[in-house]
């Protein structure tokens, strides 16, 4: 077995010095006491390896396996009862619901040369992200000996060779089509005539059964428009009504939809595939476990953005327990998910949508619970938590939740760490098995750069922040592995705190954001209200208290992990940006942040009326800038937030910048 060489087994002393309210499965009867060890055969699925080739571009001896999993699910098993419409799916002669998904595995050719950890990434819209998002420009995960696994789970993707797909059945009502109202949104369609694709086929092409409205901003009242027509049962053609509405206007189309796929099967497929790979010797047809049965002694799951929200849902629904009662994943890392889950396990789900302040604001999957421990919702009185179901069965994974600053503004990240009480939010006490991290000054994702690659504004008022969460995540993935495999204590949580005053209300007198010339600060964030989805469109009620970072004199967040670029700054880096004129001006601009550079000289700063000190006033020389930058980079290594190699790469970038 390969040693964990950076943060886990084999670590050197030198490195240490340098460095929907659904019933959860737990509520179902018949829970089986977990038992250790592998089983002879998994009766629920067949895993067919269709291709086995050497993995290119990796120094270690790895191979790439691809193929299909053919699964069966018992709709009468209480462990599957939470899946919406599973009882309305067609069954085979044995009364089982069938599905198939694509899979891909990157494994050491000799599994004894691996580190013993199965790392399952929930694919994002069918695509793996961690080879680029975590490995970056090197082969970190392969060098460390991980076995990487991906499988399709999103059953509404168009078939494509570029994605890992899932084939799930369509539900019916005793063989008759299911029909219900579906709500689709279309934003940024320009000001001419455009064609929109519907999430589900229209059950009727009668215009009288559908409606189309428009509004400029998310909070504006809806106004009906009539200049539209069906192209077919899956498309509409719309002519923009013109002023006063601009190209960022929100079109909302409500129509009778049909043919709902049983999309919640994605949760069961993830459960059963990983259970098979971890515990079984062979599948139901006698095909051997491609990982060798007993070669895995640790399993962790990662998900980025959509996939991080999926991972929170997977845990919340109680699916980290397999059908024999065993815990599947020892650790889980939801990445840039914020307080959200996912619009998946519903009758007419729209899995690809995610709530932003302007676009798709009212999508499902963003209601209580938000945080990991069980608390009482201050607005509804409900009691729940992401870990409630798995706590009842003692199958909870260790959690590392990692957000960027955008998630605080755009994904109500403060609801992960506070109770959201409008009367005054207070911090929620986390169990010792949960760590929460927020990387300040970052957009939704991002890379690792000090300066933006260009000055493109797009439809935004400011250039997007060039900072990103990637470097921190690279270190924390290895920390999660050593935490789950060897019990090595990970870095302390570092997200922000209402009690400590680093998370505050968004009004400018609370955040203390400076008055910067040419910068709009309106305190807007992705607000959230208790929402009733029994009506179409949904009805909103009382609003949760969402907090945002308090900033320093430069406008940079005091909350969270501050990268070296915030300790030796050249600009203000935020997790928010605003739409520009002609594009729903003043609304939050997608999932982007802002880069607002400092003036070069004191004279320029004074002429501009900029309260932030200029580069000339901050740094007496380039060497002084690099020294300050380097000091903070090394401190993040010691705290466990950066790998030594990544800190050095950041320092080399700083050396290439002239501040004088």
C-alpha cells in the first residue's frame, strides 16, 4: 500500500515545520445494523468494463476503465422509499426498476501500489472536474495513489460521448401520462426574437393552458406578454417586448408538462455503485470487482458546485448507508455549494438549475435545513439538519465544506454557519466531524492568479476577481484523506462568524465597504424566503437573515481564509459583482466577483477620490511586496491551507509583478 506522503502516512517532520423536506431514509423501518467486510456478490447491479487502457499523461502506473453499470432497484424496499415516483416507474418481471449509467475509473494497475482510498467525484453535468480543478497543472491525485471513480447520475442530460450519462425510466400514473404545471425561466435572451427549449415536453400546445410573463428584476412584479408561440412540444418562440425591458429581463413560462423522469434514481445509483466497489467481490453476473474487492480501506466523495449540492442532498437523504446498513463514504467534501441542496428528487425536477440572485432565483432545493447539525428553523419551527438521517444510523461521513466568497453572497453561505434568525443570527455549534472553510475574495470557483488575464467586463460592471479556491482545495483534499484514513486532525474551521462580527448585515455601514469611485455598492445578495412550492409560481413568505463578510479598509473580506493576495493586496477582491446598464442593471452579475485595482500613485489616488492607499504608499519596492506576500503564503502552509509547492508557485507569480 502506497503511503500518504504529504499530510497522512509517511509525513515528514520537515513538512510539518515548513508547512425538499422529504422523509430521510433514517426514518424508514428495517434499518440494518452495519457489518464490516466484503460480500461474495452484489445482487443489485452488473458492472461491465468495456474498455481498459493505460492512463496517459501520468507518471505512475495507472489504467483507465470505462463501461456501463446496469442496476436494479426494489421499489418496495423501505431504504428506497424516499425516491419520488419510484413506485410509478415501470418494473421488470422480478418487480425491479431498472437503470443504466456510464462509469469511468482511474486506478493503479497494481492496486497494492495505491493509497487505499477510493475518491468518488460526483460529476458536474456529466463531466469530471477534479482532474483539472484539483490536479491543476500536475498529477497530484495520481502521485498520491488515489483510485478515482465517476459515474453518471443526471438523468436529464442529452446523450453525448463527452459526458457520463444516466438512463432512468419515465414515471406514469398506472400507464397514463403524468401531467402537471412546469415553470421554466429564460434570462439574457437579447432584445429580439428567440427560441427557448422547455425542460419537459408540453402536454398540450393550447396557448390558453400556458402563460408567459416578463420582469426586469427578480423582485419586480410579473407582467404578462402575448407575443409567443409553440414551435413544437419542446420549444417556444418569443419576441422581446422592448423598452422598458432590456436584454437581462426574466421570462417565466408556465405550461402543462409531461413525461417526468425518475431522476432521484441518481442518488440510488451512486449509493449502490460505491457500495459494490467498496464491499463486494463480484457483481450479480459474476463479473469481478475491478478494484479487487478488499483493496479499498477508505472512501471519500467530492462534488464541485452542482455536484457539491448533490452531495449535500445525498447525505441529507440518508444514502450514505448501503442496503446492508454499511457506511459508504468515510468523508465528504461539498465544494462551492453554499447552503443549497439540489432540485433533483422531485416529480418535475430541473437538475441543471441553481439559484442566483437574478437568474433562477426560485428554484427548488434551497429551503431548510441549511446547516449540518440539527437545529430548529427560526421561521418555520421545523427541526432538521443535513446530518440528521445519517446520525440516526451512525453512518455520517466526516465533512469538509469549502466555499468561496461568492457563495456567501450568492448562495447564502452564512446559513451554513448561523441559524439565520431575522431577530439576530447567531453561530451554530458544529460537531467535531465537520470543518467549514471559506476562501475570501473569490468568485464561484476560479483559479489561482493575482491579476486578471484581461479587462473584459462582459455584462458586469467590474472585471471578475482572478482569485480562486483551487489551491486551498488541493491541500484540503489531502487533509480529508489523512483525517478519514489515519485520524490526523485537519485545520480548524475558518469560514466567518456572526458572533465574532466577521459576518454582518449587508448594509454598507455594517460591512464598512469603502466608497470607491466608479463602484456600485448596494448590499444586494441572494436573499431567501420561506417558499411555498404548492403554487405556481411559488409563494414567498418570511425572509431569513443572510450575512456577508465585514471588510478591511481596502474592501477585502475579514472573514474566511485570506489568500496572500489579500494580505499583500494590489486591489479589492470581492465575491460579488453587478450587472451593467442594459442587462438588468444593479442585479448581481451571475456567479462572479470583482477586481478593483488600487491607484498606482498617491497623486492618482487623490485625483480619483479613492480612499484606498495606492501601490506607491503601500510598497517601497518590489522586494517589499514579494516579502509580504511570501510571509503570508508560508503561514498558510503551516496552517494546512496550502501545499508547499502551491505556495511557491504563488510566490513566483508575485515576483513577476512590478508594483513600482
